[in-house]
C-alpha cells in the first residue's frame, strides 16, 4: 500500500495528535542538541588520550536520553507503564559520567581547552539527564528533588575530588541552571500535552451532548404528535367496548373514529420521521446557533425568517437542521456562518463552516472505512439527498460541497410564491398525502 505524502499525513492528524508529534520530536531533537553542543568540544581533543572516549560516552548518553523521553511520553499518554528502570538507569549513568568529567578536569591531561571541554561535558550530561528524567515523573516535588539532588551531588563530588570551594559552587550553580531549565521545559511540555487532550475530550463531550439534545428534541416532537392521539384512541376504544357489550349502535361510530385517528397518527408519524412536518425557520436558526455554540463552534446567524411562507420556512428549516448536524458530526469545525438573504423573487440560505477535509483526501485509497463514509456523506450523502427532495417540493435547489480548502458550503435557493397563491397549496402536509389504507401506509 502506498504511503501518504508527509503533508497529507500531517493534515490527517487531529490537533492534539499534531501537538503530541511536535512535542515528541522536540525532545528527540534534544539528542541532536546534546551532540552538537558538546561533541565538537570532544573532537577538539580526539588526539588526546582522554578525547575519543568522552565523545563515545556522550553519544551513548544522548541515545539513552532519547529513548527515555519517548518512553516517558508514552507513559504520560497512558500507553505504557512508567519506565522506572530506564529513569533510574539514566540517573545513575548521568551521575557516573558527570563524575568522570569532574575527574578529567582535576586529573586529566590538563590545559585550558581540555578543562573547558571536560567541564562542559559533566554540566551538559547532568542537565540533559535531569531534563529527561523530569519528563517521566509526575510529582512536581519529586522533580525539584531530582534537580536538587543533581546539584548537591555535583558540589559534593567536586569538593571531594579536590576542587576549591568557589569552583565547586560554580559547578553546582551551572548544573542548577541547566538542569532547572530543561526540567521545567519537560514538566511544562507534559502539562501542556495533557491539557490539550483534556480540552479535546471536553469538546468531544460537548459535541455529544449537543447531538443528544437534538435527539431529545426529536423525541419530544414525536411525543407531542403521538401522545394525544394515542390517549384518544385508548379512551374511544374503551368506550366502544362498553357500548358493544350493551349492543349499542354507537360502538361502530366510535370505532370509525378510532380508525380515523389511527390513520391520522400514522400520517403524522411518517411526516416526523421523513421530515415533512412543518418547521419554524426562526426556531431552527436559533436552535442551530445554540447547539453549535454549545459544541465549541463560533456560529454567526444573519437574516430573518419573518414574512416567508410556511412551506418555504419548513423546507429551509430542515436544511438548517441537517447542515448543523453535519457540522457537528464531520470535520473539526471552529467557525460556522449561517445567512438568510432575499434575492429578488428567491430566498437564499447559506451555511458555511471550516475544518472539513478535502474530498480527495477522505476518499483516497489510504483512508480508513470511516473516512470513506464521511467523505461520501459530505459530498453526496443520504442527508443532503433528503434535503434536495424536500426542496424539490417547493421548486428549490441545493448545492453542497467543499470550497477554498477546508471550507464546506451548503446553499439552498427557494423561489418565493406570488402573494396571491396560497402557501398551503404547496405544503407537503396537504390531505392528498393521507394514505388510503393501513396496508399502503405500512408498506410506505
């Protein structure tokens, strides 16, 4: 299977995954920083007896720091156990190498350059070691203890090996500065990564709650339609039973009424399920803005539905509802714009949001099955097909598709009927749609 291009691979990642990748490779880059900062100093003394060995040890230490950082980040994200043994090994090796560096300064080949190289070696080893260990420790007090231990160990070992008191303090301060900065960087990076994932999880939760609220609203609509009719059917059926037991002819009339109400209920349920129930465009615009705002999307609504015929409001209201649902379910939208504008003898509804992947990307051979499904739904899914059917009932048109990169735009245009025509004549809930029999209703 062909591997995706780096740009495509990067765009497919979510925002938290991008931040995690950036953080991970930043700590891997510390390996290069350690080698490029301290390696040239070792190469300057490659001809000396103590020149090559420190450089080899430095390469091993840098590689161990990189492995530790990778394992520590995996532990931070909960993908593996805390690498305790690796952290201890890095601390011990860093301490031994730093001790060797101090010994080289005191008992090495001598010379100002050699002493400077050895001093940079032990300070750098301790600083990078403390920074990578801090990445694998969650308690801030333990991080401070690790840095303090490295600093105190530097002063004690330097003084024990014959360093003058001021020189030992300078060495300890240098370790404090380097280890403190890198440890703070590690702690802050881990905290920032956790915060990004927690915010993303909170946003996902808000999106699910918004969708759940929309489902509850649909449930309330269905309850409003069926609740009263079922109660009337139950009462009239009970009355018909009582009349039939008394051999009263009114029982037939009651059962005819029950049959009529049952037919009416079936028609209304079909209208709710299929979306042919009259919808208030103003309510839908306000509801879409509230739902999207609750889901963390900056939604702006312009225009007013006042004065539009009921049939036009119903058709455009379902466009708003379906478009808002697509914004929540697909992509990673941050902004959404809804506008309702008259255009001569037409009214145009536009819903535009960002954060949608290009169609070529969501339908590529390397995309997952879920991405294939999302791509089909965005470009020509069943939801948009249903909207086209609803708009066709009022001679309207619908255009939907990606524009300008990650933008997705839905444009619905509906002609306004002449003022002399009755809006009810085009209403999808006209009596002509009532089924002739229960069998025809069930079949539909």
